[in-house]
């Protein structure tokens, strides 16, 4: 598949050469929009800003590295593991798309969630996998780490946390 076709499938318009990349620090304060729904709708929402440890933010973004891990070339197993991560975190799965690379067998892909996403890129020949777990609302992304640890049996796991959209 050509790069142009792949980008088109991702919804990227190559004719639009404007860049949305910004290097400045953009801090903001979330202003509530007028409520157009019944009051009890907020009770069912999972996509609201979080308040934890005296901070208000959009969601928790975990950057996870698995070192000396196993089964990183097994596409079906990776998909099953991502589904288990979603369930453990209490998130809502919308779609999974994975790609199996040859000849090394690496897997890249994403589980798209109502609360955001889980992405993976693996290098089975090195026993390494890089994952992003970003979730907002009531979802508990840290619970995905234990699922990954159990599934891939890495010798070492590195987790970095970033609170996205943190109000200053």
C-alpha cells in the first residue's frame, strides 16, 4: 500500500500543507459548555475531567516499555491482551486495528476507546514493546499494566505517567 493511500485511510489530507504542530505551552482552563441534556446524563458519562490529588486534568497517559518480553509476534494474542487491558481498566472499546509486520513479526496497532486509546508497537526480535495507554474519565489505565505484565512476562517494565490537560 502506498504511503499516500495509507494516510488517506487515516483521514489525512496531503493537499493541506498547513501544520497543526505548536511548540508553545498552551495552558487552559476548562469552561463548562451549556448543559443541553438532562442533569442525570452526567452520571453516565465516562469522558469528564478528573480531579485527583488536588489536580484537575483531562486524563492519564501512561508510556510503557516492556523489556525482554514474550509473545510479541503473536497477533491474535496481542489483540486478546489489549481487550483484557480495556476490560481491566473499565474502559469502552470502540475498535481495534493491528498490523503484523514481516519478516520480524512485529505488531503495531491501536485499540480506540471511548476514553481515548491503547497503542502498541513491538520488536519481538529484541523482546521489546512500546505502549501508550491514555484514558480519561473513570477509566483506570494503571490496571492495564498488570495485564501486560502477566501476558507478556517481561523481565522489566518501565512506566511513565503524564497527566494530560492539567489545569494550572
